[in-house]
C-alpha cells in the first residue's frame, strides 16, 4: 500500500508537521490523529510542511477543514508550505488558497506566525 | 421366521404331550419301558431342544439391559424354587422305589413331575442363554471358546445318563460332571459387564445377583441332598439327563451370580468415579456436537453452564464472553455475562467487581486457571466473605490465540470442593467452549457482513437511479456520459436539467470521500440541483445558493466540488462556473485548453468568501467544438508504477479524437484510463461527460 508518514518538529513557537507520501482516505485518519494530539496539547500554531507529500485526496483535504475552526478559535492557525506544483494544483483547484495561507518556503511561514505573535502582544 | 417359531413351539408341546401319554400308559399297565427307556429319553431331549430354540426366537425380539437380565433370571429361578417347595409340601403319594427305579404312585404325580420338569428345563435354558450374553459382553479371544467347552461338558454329563436308571450313577457322568464344574469356575470370572454399570445400576445388579444366587443355591440343594425331595425325584423320574443338566445349570447360576455379587460389591467404591468419568465423557461429546450445531451465542452459553454443572457437580456456574477487542482489554469493564445458573446478578457483581484486585482482574492478567479452595479465609477473596453459599471457587479463562475471549466460573458450597480432577476436566472443557464461542462469533460476524453487503447493494441500486437513466437528445448537440463507482457506492454525480425551451443545465460533481456517506450527500446535491437550477439560471448564482443550502447540513470535513454549465442549444453559448471541481476541457478545431474559472468547493466556507471566489465564464461554441467534463477519478487514476494519468494525457486523448463523435470520445477516454491503470482497476469513482456542438440548427 501507499506509504504515509508524519513527523513532528518544533521551530520556535511553531509546531511543524512534515508529511510524506500519499494522503488518501486510508491514511487520512493518521493526520486526523496528529491534529487531535496537537490541539489537545493546546498547540495551535501549526505549520504543515508538504515538501514530501506526493498526493492528497479529497479525504485528506477534509482533515484540514475538520480542524481549522478549532485551531483558529484557539488563537492559532494552520498554514502550509513547500508544496510540489502538483499538490498545490489540487489545493488550488478546490480554492484552498482562499482559506489557508500557503507558503513556498517554511521560513516565511514561521516568520508570519512570529509576526502575528508580535502584533497581538 | 414365523413358521419356524410355530414349528418349534408346537413340536416341543407335542413331544412333551407324547411323553406324558407314554408315562400315563405305563402307569396304567404298571409296566416298565425296559429297553425303550433310551427312546423316551431321546424324545425328552428333542422336546427340550425345540423348546430352547423357541425361547431363543422370543429373546431376540426384546433386547434387555444387564440389570433386566439379572432381574429376570432371579425372578424365574425364584418362582421355580417356590413352585418346587409348594410341590414338596403337598406330600402326596409320590414315588415308590424299586431296583434303582422310581414308580409314580398316581397320575397326579406324573402330571406334577412333567410340569415341574418342563419348568426346570425352561429356567435352565433361559439361564444358560442369559449368562451366555453376559459372558460375551466385551468378549476376549477365549471367552466364546470357554463357554462352548462348558456347554459341551454339560451336555456330555447329561447325555451319559440317558441309559441309566434314575437312581444309578456312572463313572463317565461323574468325570464329565467334575470337568463341567471346572469350566463353571473358569467361566465365572467373565464379569466385565460390571465395570460399565453406573453406580445406581451396580446397586440393582448386586441385589438381583444375590437373589439369583440364593435361588440357584436352593435349586441345587433341592436336587442334591441325599433324602431326595420331590423336585429331585420328579426330575429323575422324568429324565435323568434333564436332572443332570438342571443341576449343572443351577450350580453355574449360583457360582456365576455369587461371583457377580462379590465383584460388584468390590466395584462399588469406584462406581462414583466411573460415573463421573462417564458424565464428563458424555458432556464433552455433547459439547463437540454442539459446536457444529449451535451458532447462537446465548443458546451455547446456556448449554455450557449447564454442562459445567454436570461435569463437576458445581453449586453455581456462570459464563462471561468478551466478543470484541475493547472488552478484552480491561478487567474493570462491564461484565459480559451471557449465562448464569443458580446465582443472582448481584452476587456475581460482588464477586467480579467487589474489589479493585478482584479474582476477575487476576485472571485477566494471568490468563491461567484460578482455584480458591477456601473463599472465606483466602487473602484474594476476602472481599466476598459475605457470600455465604460460596465455599470454593474455580475460575477458568477461555483463551484463544493469546486473547482472553471469556471466563468460565464454577462455585461449590463446601470449602475444598474442587479436586485436581475437576480442574483438569474443566480446563479441557474450557478449550472446547473456546472453540465453540469462536465459531459462534465468526458466524455472527459473517451473517452481519452478509447483511451489510445486501444493504450496500441496495444503496448501489438506489444511487444508480439518482443518475439520469437517459440523456435528452437534441438535433445539434451530442451528449454522452458514463459513471463508474470505485466501491459499491460512490460520490460522483452528474445530471442534466431542461431549463426552458432552448437551455439545458449540465452539472458534474464529486463528493469528498467515498462510500455510503458520500452517496448521501450526492442525493442531497441532486435535490438541490433539480430545484435550484430551475430558479437561478446564472451558474454563479446557482452555486452561491447551492452552497448556502449545503453548508448547514454538510459535515465540516466534507465538501463537494461541482461544475455547473448552462448550454443554449439554439446558439451554442455555454456559461459555466466552477466550485472547486476539475477544470473543463475545451477543444476546438484549432486549439485545446482547460477552462478554469476560479471558485472554491461547496461546503468549505459560507457567505462572502465563497461568493467572491466564484467566476463565470462564457464560451461561444463553434461547429465541431467539444467540451469534456470529468471527475478526478480520470486524472488521478494511477498506473502500476504509481504515476497519475494526469491532465496532459487526458488532453492528448481528446486532441486525438476531437473530430470524432461524443460517444467515441467518451469511450476512448474510458478505454485509455482503463488500460493505463491496467489490472488495478479504478481506485476512485470515475465519471466522464462529453458535449459536442454540431452547429446551430437551421
């Protein structure tokens, strides 16, 4: 079966998830679990690095939709970065860039998080 | 068979009658048969042989148990003894003795001795037949041979007396008599039937054997004592061989049943253990049979607790079953009692959850048999001392593939109620129960699966009907569509609606996810499309309103991608809006491109954000132009190596075939996707909708 892996990192005050492989209906529950864990721990600044994400299906996209409300209510955000053109196309076709901030580079995203922190202080 | 029966019966009666007449005639002539004594003797023997054959045919018709056999012999022998004693007590004129011979003094003596002799013969024959059956029960190699040798000596001893006068004795007879007695002793050790009697049966066997022993001893004494009583004289007068035969038979009866009595007496202490083994064997046998027959878990559980009762004579017994994974994990989860005998739910509750380290949790962690010999003093069971009627407790886990799938409990009122035997038997029993439960659970599961399968088929049938059965036809527009779900039910949707006399609405969409959930949303979209398309003729307005309708009912992780296009069949004008769906492929004679108006999927966001994202595009189709709508099942179909079919391939297929009919284009796309994915089949729902404009009508 197609492999899918999630690894966690912390970059400053941002929690980074690195996705790798195929995110489809079979593997979506793994991502769901990952989000649940972060939210439970009150970690709301979430950056999803999609550098090694080969494919995302509608079920995978649905996971982001499931948690965005909770994360934003908690004062954080879900941002994405480093998408391959193909994966970006999938996000784009569905109109996700209008709902999420998507960055080409992880640093920009982290900076954006930090900037928001500053302004809110 | 019937004729043989009648022949033997009447033959023997006739012969006995003839002998009686001869005797009576001799008496009236006051004469002696002299040299014809042997002929009369032969007649008597023949009569008895026929009589024995008759009895043999009767016997085969009713198969008796051992106890019934002994009882019957005891009764026959007893009645015969009573008869003989009564005859002796009558003290009529009997016989006078002359030259070793007996002469009856009157006719009544002849009658009495004849009747008594026939009775003696019948009892002897019956005795021999029944003892033969008992000897041959569980026969060994020599068993049958020994019996035949015995019988031969019996007959030899009898036959050698044919020529003797009633009060004579010959050496041959004595020799054969002694040999016969030796064989009696040898044969009397064949008592194997005793071992297979239950305790109750053994007691009956003892009583009957003792009665039979006394009866036969009495006959023996009556026949042997020197001051011959009437019975002895009657038999000697009637037939010396018969006298000998009856004497030997009664001796055999006395010795055999005497031995049987003593042997049974010694078997009695082990009878209980034997009984228990028998019960265990029966229970296990019954259970094995049940495994293949009972698929209902509750019914099975009831049988199991009932059998636990029987197997170890428990005071109470109950069974817990944990059919699912989650229930297996925790010792503190609710009990899974499926059957309980002789114990209340409260009592069970106390035993199972009365303490945090209850015996239940001990078995959960060890998965081993747990025996509490004395509940009131054992440290592990202190918490259940208030239960007065639980003295000892045996807990047997049902373990299958290292999983605890259930627990079987048995209690006894007395302390130290369970012995090593009980533990072993109940453990073996538990293994069988485990298999039975596994079996029942599996069958339950497969039934459940079958039910779901049926419902899915129904859902599939329903969903097929949500898609248009036929597309409307127009003289100048070709329309072709196909949809194939990956699973039984899918999330792809296409539809068409006639808006007015010159416009049709075309919709194609994809509900996120697959399966039954997606199918429900698809049904909802169909309802929305069929109603809203008639009201809002602008694709953008349609999508805004559709989003509003959907957003309230849709799960937040689900969304629907959709393209809505309105085609004017009189002019070829096509207006479309896209809500997150794959772009439409548009091919003219000179160009081919994806038309991608912006727009996010339905159900993602409400209100302004969604509204602002939408664009509307207008295309004026020229003769021969082709529009291809499709779902991501086409572009995301993967080859064996994992590569997607992709937008380029789709484009080149349509470019190649753009001058063909809509049907050919549709077929070509499907064929190419199929051959691309090869044997893997679809891994997503796949839908293609092709529109070809053949110029404005003239």
